[in-house]
């Protein structure tokens, strides 16, 4: 029982990753960043900063000087939400950003 309580206390002290891991290729469409997932469905998600965040993620993408005419691979922690019949990912953080790499085979 002591170990169980100690584990709960430890877990409560660790920062939580609120979102899930998503991976895909990055593009810009209609002025917005869009992630095309690496899964068989090739789902498309509009990338959006989490409202009221103290550390927005989109400026990191905007300042990365990426050439979106070439493949860009992206892994992010984000939360999914559908708004106005469009799929959005609300960004928590970027795990991987690599120019000239697409989805793994």
C-alpha cells in the first residue's frame, strides 16, 4: 500500500502530457499549417495553438524557415477536436521537426 501511495504522489508531481502523439508531413494551405498523418487514411489536421497557452507552438513552426516545397516530417503532442466540420490539432509541443524527410515506410 505504501508503494502504491508513493507512486500516486510521484505521478502527481510529474508534468502531464495532455495530448497524444501525432506524426505526419507538414504543409501550408490557405495560410494555415496542416499535418497530413502518416497512417493509411492520410487524415489532414489544421494545426492550432492551444487557447490561453503561455507558450504558443505555432511561432516555432513559422520561424523554422522551412521549405514546404520539400518534405517536412513532424511529430507533435496535441489534442484533437473537430470544429466547423474540420479536424484540428491543438498543439502542446513539438517532438520532431525534420526537413527533407517524409513519413517512415
